[in-house]
């Protein structure tokens, strides 16, 4: 795999950026994530996490069994698509959040 190969499609992070973060001391997927934003896109590391873990293993020798998967963060509060659709023409993000706080979502 070439160093310019994209590893994280969502954030467009290439292999060279991952290797650089590992050389700077990253030993876990979450360390790489903090340094590069790898895994912070829409897929939440579902696509890139195993490849990054393999790269950490190759660069550091840490066993794949010891490399835990990325921590996933659940949304604080779900917002229904209907609520977003109702406000799309007015572009009032504040009103959507207010509806959410009032339990209208």
C-alpha cells in the first residue's frame, strides 16, 4: 500500500498521516484519532478501524488482541427527521434544538 493511499475515506486521512501519528507516540486507535481525526467521520470508524489497528501493530509490534477497537460515542439526543424537515426552509437550528429540549422531538 502506497503512503498516499487513503485509509479513512470520511476524513481523507492517508497512510502517511497514520504512520506519522504512530511515530509521534500513538499506540491505540483513539490516540491516532486524536492526532489525525481518523475515524471521526460519518461512519464513526466502521470502515478504517481495523486497517489502522493493523498499521499500529506493524509499526509498534503491539498485539492485535491488545489493540482495542475505537470507542463509539452515541448521540446525546435523537432528533427525528421530520423535525429537521419542518425547519429546512427557515434554517433555524436554534428552534430545532429548542423543540428537542421541550420534548417535542
